[in-house]
C-alpha cells in the first residue's frame, strides 16, 4: 500500500487527510518513484484553501508537485530511466505521498552528493526565481530590487542574480538581513521610508524589480523607483498584472507561461543541481515534517516566511 495526502473540500489545513491507497503501477511512458522527500509550496496551501481558483472538487484531490526519490517501477516505452535511479520530480500530481507517478519529462537525475531534502526543495521556488530573472533580463551590471528576499524564491533569486553580476537590493524583515548578506544581497527593512532606504542603498538607481510579496508598499515603491513598468515583474499579484501594466509569472496570472518561460523553468533544474554538486549554491531548509503532520507543515507555510523550505518526509 502507498500513503497519500488528499482533501475532499476546500478549507483550512484540517481538511488534509493522510490515507492509504494501492501502490501505483507505472503506466506507459512513466515511472513510479518512492518519495524520500516532498516540497511544501505556498501555492499548495492556496489551492487547498480555495484562495487560488481551481476546478470544482468532484473526487479526492492530491497535493504537491515537488519531490525527490528512487525509481521503483518503470512503464513501457520508458527508455532513459531504470529501477534504482535517484531522481528529482517536477510538476508532479500528488507529490505528498510515499509513491508518485511521474512522466519521463518530469524527471531530472539527482547527483549522489545532493541530499533528498535539498533535491526536493528545488522545484517551484528555484525554477520560478531562475525563469523570472531571465525573463526580466537581469544580467551583469543590473541593479535588481527584490521584494521578499527571505522567502525560498527570494533566496534563490539573490544567488542567481549575484552570480550573474547583478547588484541585489532585497527587502526583508531585519531578523533575516544577516542571512541575505551572506547570500549576496544588500538588505533593506520594510516599513515607512522604504523608497528612501532603497535609494540610499542603490544611489545609481534601480533597473529591474521582482516582486515576491505583493503588498501595496512593494508595488507603490516599485512604481516610484522604476518608471518603465516593462522592467517590473510579480510572482504574487498576477491577477492584477494587466491592470498594473507589469509582467507576471504565476500568482493568479490568467495568462499561462509561454513555451520559453516553461523551457527556462526546466533548465533551472540542471543549472542548480550542477551548482549544488559543486558547492556553489545554497538551499535553506526550515523544517521537515512526517506526512502525518502535513497540516502543521501547511500552517507553518501560511504563517509567513518560515526561514527556508518546508518539507514532508514520507
């Protein structure tokens, strides 16, 4: 038997159920992965609560898209994967589980030196950060304003941008400033006078903005500092992107990712796994929970930035 997390109605973390189901067999073109760790993302909680619109629930709905584990069954027409392969799973359906079915195009080979927890933490935050920065044109000499530097997306974005030669000004609560400096950012505290503090940190001005918090303060400050809204992107208030005249990737954006944006998100896995293997990238893990405590994991994620990635360990 396999263990999965599911819900049958929208609501708080208490609607999540941990149940046993038959262990899946690999269908043609796919494999079954025994999950060693699964990533908990804010979007998982938003979908569960109904805060992010989705289709009507007509049958138990499983949770999670990011995982890492070992291939234990291989379906017909699978050529590149074998039983025993250690893999990272992306864009899965129901990664909060002891076993998950994944197509070949949802698998990335995991280096032996990268832990299960770190591999499962890559997923949504790292691929989103990489794609958004590439789409914004962040490069050597760019001064980037990053709203929400202490979240998992923010920490990845700081490292990518810094590595590419950009100067990163990252807003965050003061208790996170030391860590953001270590990752390569110039941290600035939230609150009144934010625009003036950013100007002091970046006297040459701001070239690009990536918003990972979506507050009125973040948006108003961005518009005050950057006249060309084509140079501003959000990951949080995508539903308002057209109204605001800014770019959006996810965050309720009704416009799906382009083929190029999807390619960039896929590319991010190989890029970051290579950097992790060489010890040139860091992913902070906040806390790991057993599947049975999935509700607590969601409460931690919903309560604000937990200080790194939250994981489930089957």
